[in-house]
C-alpha cells in the first residue's frame, strides 16, 4: 500500500478552506479502479477522467491497482475543477513516480493533454496561503496574482512543469507588479447637454459616496447621466483594486486583468432577489457584491419586485450582506453607491407640458407607483433629484458642457479633504463620526432644527442631510458647514420634504 498527501484549498463563499488531498494506492488489487471521496461535486468527481488522461499524456505511467483519493475535511462541500492538479500530484507521489514533498499548496484544472487551465478564486486562496508554504498555480492566473506580493508562489503551464518544479528545477516566482491606474471611459459628461442641476447633484454624490435617485420623464437623460457617473468618481485605491479583483475572481468573472475601474452593475428590473443580493443553491455573491467599491444602477427602480428592494436595506446600511441557507451562511462585502432612476408616474409623462405628451394616469395609480419605494428604502437615499426634459434650444446649443475631467478634479479635491479629516468619504461615516465631523454653529443648528421639524425628518434622514451638507462644504473648500450648504442638501430631499 502506498500513501501520500498534498495541500490545496477551496472557497466557501469568499472564505478559504484548506483541503488535504490524500491518495492511497492498493497495487495488489486486480481491478483498475479510481474513487474520489470527500463530498465533492460533479466537477470534482469527473476529475478522475481528466487526471488519468493528463498523467498518461504527460509521460508518466498510470498507477495500477485500486486508487482512492480523499478530500479532507470530508464534511466541507468541494466545488469546481481547481483540485485536479493536487489530485494528480498526490497520485504520482503515492505511486512513487515523484518524490514526496511537504508544504506545497496546489490548485489548477488539468486538460486531457496535461496542460494547466485557469481556475476561479486563485487570488483569495493565495492571499490566505501560509508564508512558508510553496504554491503552484496555472500560468493563466498570473495577472491577478501579481497584484499583491505573495512569497514562494510559482506558475506552471502543465503537469509536467509542476513535477519538475517540485523536484527542484529552477522556476521564477510570480513577481509583484505595481498597479497603475489605466482608466479609460468611452463616455463623458461633455456629451450631456443641459441638466446642470442633476449634474451638480451627481457631483456631490461622487464626492461624498451618497446614494441617489433620479426622477424624470422618458428620454430626459437619467440613464445617460448614470452611465457617465463612474467617470467622475475617485480612482480606486490599491486595496480596493485587490478587494474587487478577489470578488470577481471568486465569482468566475475575471478575464485575467485586475479590476482597475470602479464596477458599474446595471441589473434588469426583472432580476430575482437571489441575483441581486446573492444566494441560490450555492449562495453565490449577487449584484450588490459585484458592485462593491462601485455603482449599482437600478433603472426603472419602482419596477423591481418589492422583496428585491427591501433586501437592499442591510447592504445600504451596513455595507455587507449575509446570505443564510440550510447548510451554509456567507457574509459578502457590499459597499456600493446606489443610483436609481424612475419615471414620475406609470406612463412617464406627469408634469410634461406640450401638445404631444399627456399623463393618462389616475391619482391613485401615481401614488401607488411612487409608493413602491418604501419609506425605509427612501430613508437610505441621500439625494433625490428631478431630471426634466431638455428643450430644443439646450439640446442644439453649440456651447460645450463641462467635461468629466473638470468635474472629477473638484471631486478629487473634496475626497482628499475627507480622507485627511476622517479617513473615509462622508457617505460612509458612522453616527458617532457624524457628530464629530459634522458639527454646526449656533445659527446653523437653529436653522437645521427648524427645517427638521417642518419637514418631519427622521433620525436617519437628518444624519444623511448632515453628511450631504458636509460634502457640499468640502466641494466649496470650506471647513465649517454653513446655512447655504445645508440649504442645498435639503433641496436634495424628496419633493414632499422640500423646505419652503
């Protein structure tokens, strides 16, 4: 009997679970049997065929007898194809084809010809690797793994290369590459004519990381404005790039390049709750997690199902989402900026005065439509802005609008002020931090007190108004929040809350 074991790892949500791949070969057995045990899914069970062909086509002899592979711990579900390589190496070690080695961590999918293919989740797995352990990954995963400095990390093109590396042949380690911002957007605010009020509101939102809902008739430019929003957001930090790349790597949505532009996710309004917040049979990350560090744009937001919108409460408040299933519970990061767009009524033409379009909705239909966004969700929105139709004169104006680059410069300055003051953007401040960084003078406090009473602002709404006021002051380069800053912030409340 021959026995060996090697280290590997799998992902459970975004958590890394270390796996021991054990191989036992009973050469006395008359029959040639391969068995993989340890709660593997279909892809894991099918690996025996890939591994057998890969071993043979890499120039090694396939061990004879009964081969048993165990994936420990046996009570953890193993998914995917990344265990192909450790299974093959464990079998070759048990068969005496290569010398047994300790402290090697292996992941990789094998082709029938023995070549290694890219796997999902390589970055989060290797970030949790013990420093002293040596690790081998497919060469196709090199780009994402070069984002961080990981010691003793090697890339291989094939099973044969992997064996040579473990036998002491010299291979170069994966080198850390300094991340450089290479953002390039095909859209620009320069293309948006008119809508100065809406653009100002989005500038405030970008500077302070504030949630926004835009309301206006069809064709007024809501989607156009939203899709250009990432062009004025601050560049991602190195830690944010690594964090977002980890998420996309685990979700199998990484094309080999790191995520250097802020994510912009725009799900259709027919999307299910599981696709938005995460879940399903495997509790996978949803759109709120894929939008982490970026934007979640919900066009026609009242058309989303009520349970979908209500499920946004936790991530909007806490910046994370917990998915609970019968067999597992996962917590995913979900700190995103929500941009919603909606019509003023079901037909879309409420408030439009021309000879062509007329609102055909009854008052009850209008009220019912706008109530689809519940009070608790509205409380979590910092900025509400009307986006009226653009008239012919503005549309045909030869005067160039302000470019994204010009707006972004002001946003950068405001964000820099916030980071130096509190280490985070104003929209991410906790209740305790709001009291510390959004202090008001006597006149300003009296003004805010009267406004809050007249508008019936809730505690959460007052807190958000102070955050927006702080951001408006930062955009003006002023240290103290003035009445004019608060007045602008109060203009961004819902229509029924506007201070008169």
